[in-house]
C-alpha cells in the first residue's frame, strides 16, 4: 500500500454530525459507474493505469509523478493516492484516488479495479469509478451542510468505455448507443429480460420520418450523459419493427421514441410495462437538452444509490485495513535517525486513530447506502402500484358513469345512485390478512406466519397487505366457481377474463409457473416445497410454483404469495408462503 500518510485528511474525519444529510446530497451529485470485463488481472490493471495516465494528461497534471508513484501530481495540491491489496487466493485490488482542491471544496475521483485469482473458473474483473464533489461547510459551524456540485460523465469513464469490453451482466456498456440490426433482436431481448442486469437499458427506435444517420446523431447526443450509467441501444428501421413485434405492444418502442428499461423486464405482464419510462418523439424534437437530462437522471440516481455487486462489497474497509510495511530499521542508527523514527511511529499512531474513525464512517456509510437502496426499490415498486391503481380507478369510474347513464335513460334514476349492498373493507396489515383468511371456507393458509409478520415492519406494508387481500378475495370467488363447475380454467384465466360481477386482480400479477432456472436448481426449488394437508399430498408438502406478485422490485420489496390450486380435489386453494421474494437467480 502506498500513499498512506495522505490517505485520511483530518478535516474529513471531523465532519461527523452532518454525514447522514450529506449521503442524500452525494446520491444526487455523484457519478458512479460499476461494470465488469473478461480481462484477467495482468491485463485489467495495466488497462486502468494506461487510461489514468492519459486522463491526467488531459488535466495537465504530472504524469511523470504518476509513473514514479509520487502522491502530488499538480501545482495546486492535487494528490493521487494509491491503495492496493493482494489476497491469499490471488485476488488483487487496487484503488487510485485523485483529489483536486477548489475554492469551495474539492473534487474526488476514485477508480477501483478488482480482479479474482487465476484459479477462479470465470475471470471477471470489476471496474468501479466514483466522482463526487466534497464541498466546504457553508455556515459558521464546520458541520453545516456543505455545498455540492453535480458530477458530469468524467472523461476517464469515456476512455475506459472506449478501450475495455465493459459489461453489465450480458449487456454492453459503451460510450455511444450500440446499433441493433434485425439479427441482434433476440440478444437484445435477452439483455432486457436478464435477471442479473443491474443497470437500466435505454433503447431508441428509428424515426420513420428522419434520415437514419441524422436520427442516430440525435440519439447519441441525448444519451451522452447516460454513458457508463446504462446500456445504450439504437434500433435500425427494420429492427424497430421486428423488436416491437417480438417483445409485444405493451413493452415496445414506437418509432422516434426512446424507452428506459429497468431490470427484470417481464414482457408477459402489461402492468410491468408501467415501470419502463417512454420518452416520445414530441418530447425529444426541439427539446434535446431536456431529453438528455430526463434520460440520464434516473440511471444516475439508481447507480449512485444501488448496492454494490457482491465482489465489491467491503472493499473500502479491506483496503483501509491493509497493513503497510512499517517498523524500526534494523542495525545501528544515529540519535537523529532514531528521533526521526520515533516521530514517524507517533505519526503512524495518529493515523491509526484516524483510521479507526474512518472505518466507523465507512461502516455507517455502507449501512446508510443499503437502507437508501432498499427504500428506493420500495418507492419504485409502490409508484407502479399507484399508477396501476389510478388507471384501474379511472376505468371503474368510466364504467360507473356509463352504467348510471344507461339506468337513467331506462327510467331507473333511483337505482343509478343507490348505495352498494356490499362494501369491501381492506386490511391494514398482514396480520389482519392472515386472520381474515380464516373467514373464507375455500382458502387456507398453511405457511409460516413469521414471514407475513416480517413484512408488517416495512413502511408500505399496508399497501402490500391490501393487494394480498384483493388477491385472496379473487381466489375465493374463483374457487367457488371452479368447485361449482361454472368455470373450467385456472386462476390466471379467471383474472384475464373474469365473469361479470366476479372479483379478480390484474392477470399480470398472476404467475402460473416458475422458470426452468428456478425449477432445475435444487436449492431454489426446495424453498418452494411448502406445507399442505396430507389429503393434498401424503408427504405433507407440495411444490408451489404458482404465485402472486404483491409488489415489484427484488428481495424484501417484492413480496410474493405462493399457492397451490387443489380445488378439483379438496375444494380449496392453499397458500403456503406469504413474504419476501423467495430466492431466484438474481437474488440467490
């Protein structure tokens, strides 16, 4: 490890009281790009150093000082600090941090490269670039909230994207949109539906009324600020038509429009389409600057606030705690030399105290970022739920107006405004859902009650609980009809085309089967083997592949209700699990 005396500036450690407030400012001002490549360590580190050296040259900083390992690389106090760590299994990590002082604070650019040992089956080197402005205090108190600037796409990021094969899972990360031809459509849809994709994917359709070359330049310009924050794709005219035909109308990209696809795209669900923002041609033409800001804003925020990939988790702490080679020199030494050594030892002790404080800050920052990422995931999921509910409410209002008009026209004016004979009271918690399931003769909860009660601790639990209850009521109506012989299909078919007056939920929330990936993985499949009465299965367990999406997102913020439909046998539906999303490839 080099540059240790400079790595922990004391003023930074003193700013403790306002650090939670600062996390929110950093999230909006920070540029963060995290990607992986197939480069082994002996290629990844030289590639990073080469681009760093060229980047310093673009800034008119001292590249010779960089080559010689000196910390000071500029006349205004610019420092380039280096931390390195080699693990026993051959895994290597190196971090370069450039600090550029300004009148009102300083810019800090941090590039971390992490490469596994060669013994690993899959070589995947990680690049992690952060750029943020650390502002000076704005008030008389040194702990007052500092002023923050918004970091643009750094030239270092563009240089890296141009020279290494940057990937987000199977998605390509390039400085400019990747051109997609008809032969590439299947690969693009695989990228969009890939459960391991972390970043948004921005896909632009060809404009039928413009020369494609001119349109391509427009798309390159309005996606400039999203470089390194999202995978960028541009469909050629033939590919635009084929893409829309294959992915479906709800998830397509009209000609001349741009769509931002969040992770976990589900083309079979119309409700899922609400998550993926569409920027139409009228909002682009003549408004390129605004379009550029709109297309980069969401990817920037998601990237800054998302949890780091597992290989990068804890690297900051590991780099800080790496022991430097230090100690008293052996042999004889002059009194003056010994005094100098003692001074260095004292300075090292002071730095160690600072290091302990820094590790505390790192731990708190990691915890805050984890909470922030989870809350954002929940808010994004809730936003989709609200959009769907608003649209459903508007559709119901339209139906009510039409029915009232028909009743009035037929002479039944008093009936048009009569109060409903039945009123559904929605629960406010999962505990209430479990209690009220007992009131429904054809629905039985057989799962572990701790899982739904765990959900009740979440801020948006009441919304999820209400969705769960609406699903249970729809299941009850379906089970009654199915057991009575008036309906022969399954629950998905019931929700897709519900009988008149019957309760149902959006068919997009109903998943009749798990993927083959889940079914073929013994660990994931075992989690879906859930309790049932012995008259359903003598083993007392049954695979519950069918489930209801109660919320979007992943992990805790994507609750699910797994069930088995045994109406044709025992006359009941058994709910074996109600809780956070069970493990899949993306969360396992």
